[in-house]
């Protein structure tokens, strides 16, 4: 069964290209370890919450953008093995 691992982080907005370059390099490694897809969303539809939200979860600063990413794996054992490497 397809398995996903995901992350949320705050990245300085001025470093968007550096982040994209880093993600591209990471993709070559994840693909080598069996990932089938990697998605990076840069500040796409990240609303401010009333009680909690992604900004608070990652303690984002005013000059940072929320990035939500996930990696698709063919199954959980493949994901687990990749993260162990």
C-alpha cells in the first residue's frame, strides 16, 4: 500500500531558491532509495488559525514562508528502510 511521509517547516522567504536547490538534491537521494514522488508546496493556501496553525507549529517568523512537503513511497517498509539509511 502506498505510504507517505511529510514535513512542515518555516524557511526564510529570501532563501526560496536555496531551498528549491536543496530539495532537488534531496529528491535524487530519495528516488535512489525508492521514493516514487516528492512534492514541495511553498506557502500555498496556509491560513492563519484561531487556536493553532502551521505558523505556530513551526514557530515561523514574519520573514519566513511555510513549506509543506511529502514523499510518496511504494510502501511503509521502503520508507522505513530509506530513513534508516
